[in-house]
C-alpha cells in the first residue's frame, strides 16, 4: 500500500487516480472466499463455482494491473498519470497480490497447527 500511496502523493505526480486499484484489492479475494464457503456448505464435489470464482478473481487482478497502464497511456495531450506513478502502482500491485496468495496458501493448509484460529 505504501507504493500505491507514493504513486499518488509524491509532489511530482499529485494524481489520485491510481488509488482506484485499492477497490480491486478489496474485491479480488471475495469471489474465492464466497465460492469456498459455498462448496463447504453445499457438500457438492463439483468445482464449477470455485473455477468461476478464480476466473472472476483473475479479472480483478488483470484489471488492477491494466488500470495504471491505461491511465499512463491515455491519448489526451498529457497523460492522466505519469509513468513513475504507474510503475509505483504496479510494484504495489505485485506486493499486495503476493501477500494475498501467501495468505491463502498459508491458511488453506490442512495439517498446520494454527488452522484452528
């Protein structure tokens, strides 16, 4: 999050449009969490809901990487954001999504002692 905020708030950038990727950060784990809960409660062995949730999640992830690039390449006389803000936001995306993947891998393990949380 620090990289995303720096991409928005540094004096040479001063544009808060890249902060909209935080919306994607909040929305991206929701389909997977909902599908996991649905599969646990329904007792069904089909993975269709889980696969659809992964597809929707990947749409959010790709959109969060595409938004700063599109804003930096806007065809107006001056781009909406500068490339430095785009790079900072993309680096922030990598850190946030690596953290989310680590969270899901850690708490999805069945043999861990801390699974009882």
